[in-house]
C-alpha cells in the first residue's frame, strides 16, 4: 500500500506540473493540500475497486467459496453432533432440490453449510452460498419443517444475491480501508477476513427480507415440507420472546418485518395456495369460510401451532385439486394420500373430523 501511495503521488504531481504554470518558488500550501486530497481519493478508489473485485471472487469462484467456508468454520467453531448434522444434511438436500425447480443454477453453486455452537436462534447466509446455522435453532424449532423455513429464507438471500448487495453497500469504507491496510497477507485474505467478521452484521433491507420470506414459502411448496411450518416458526418465536429476550440479527426490528407481520403474511399465502379455501383465525382452521377444527394442544405444539400444520396439509390437498372424500384410517384423517390430522388428546375422533370436513369442503 505504501509503494502504491508513492506511485500515485508521483503520477498526480506530474499531472499537476503539466497542467499548471511553472514557478520558481515551491508549490503553495494549498497545492500541497490539494495533492494530499487527490492521493487520498485515489487510494480510496483503489481500495473500493479491490474490495468489490474480491467480493465477486469470494461469491463466484470455488476457490473463494472454499476459503470463506474454511475461515468461517475456524472462527465460529463447529458443532459435530451427528444427529443434528444428519438432520441438517437431509433438510439442505431437500431444499436444494426444491430451489432447483425454479433456479437450476444452484446445482452449479451448491450451498456450503455447517452448524456452529451458538445457542442463539439464528442462521446466516454469507457470500458464495456459505451458510452458518446456530445450534440454537434446533432447540426452539421442533420439526424439520420449521427448520426448513429458516434455512429456506437464508437460501433465498443467497440465490437472489442479497448478501452481495449488502456487502457492497453497507460495509463502512473506513472498515474496508483498515482491513486492507492492516493485513500483510494480501488483499484477498484481508477481504475474506472482513467478510468472516461482518457476515451477521451486513445490512439486508426490509424489502429483501420480505422477498426471502416469500421465496422460502415457494421452496417449501416445491418440497414435501408442511407449509403450515411457515407461520408456526413465528408463532414459536412470539411465544418464546414473550417470556425472555431473544438475540440474533433475525430479530432486528430496524430492518426486519415484525414477527406478527411475518406470521400473518404466511397465513395469507397459505390461503392463496389453497385456492382461498383454507384460513386460520386464532387457533381455529376454517374451510370455505366455515369452522372446521380447533386442534388440541400437544406436548410439542400449542393449539395455534398445530392449527397451522392442519391448514398446511389441507392447503396442499386443495392446491393439488384432490377431490377425494376425506376418510379416517387408523386415527388419521386423509384426503387421498394427503394426511390432514391425527386425532390426539381432546380432539374429536378421526371419523367425526372426516365427516365434518366432507360436509364443508
């Protein structure tokens, strides 16, 4: 950087001599100040050019992706729990297949992911489709369907290059300058280190958050996951945040929609997906604007959370134009091959539930 600064100063000074009259006296203080300002502008321009070039390299080349992946794992640590990692592998495989339905480019740049030891409820997608998943997600969320909602949201950020835009627009210039100037291992290493340290703080706009939520819903629709898990995630967050403070970038109200807004958006999308046949009001599921069921709470699901899952099953059955009669088999209500609800706790019997569904559907 020092050699570059000297070279730049020489170029600018030569330009000034060509452009200005020649005087016997030395340049004035004003000229000296102008020269210093020009040098600083040139350095800043060089730094931003190198920064953007390295961001693109990290995002688009396998070398850059793998380097970032390795450095993020080293900095954050890795949770090696075999059960959690097996679950994550399965979810990411299913979601990647769903992403490929609408954007096959994911096959050329597959996601790189790992579980870090943090107990906070959060996940983040960095450049190059590199994802870090907090172990705490598996504590709050009870099903793979719900984990898939959060991961699908982060994958949406990656597929739409929200992260690249965030890094190019929101990282402070002074931070970039400091990183480049202080690293003796080259600009590439300096920028990669900056990305590692700044991943969870990069600014994603609220419109980007809405887009990622909506795309995640489509990813779940293109998989076998229950669409009701989308509002269920935010119901669990609302229930949890009412009793204790929750941390993590996902809860920043300055650039994220509120939990209630996200939940209500997903209820609306389930209704639309069902052909406007399914709705949820409070803890009650409606079919064709007629009350269908308020499912009983279980150890794993409140009435509200369970109602979302029932609605998700119904929405998929109706979306697929399944005109079969609802039937009860071994305690579960089905429409065709689509399970709707299993009678549990204080629920009516599966036969009674199927009969009511047939009377209103």
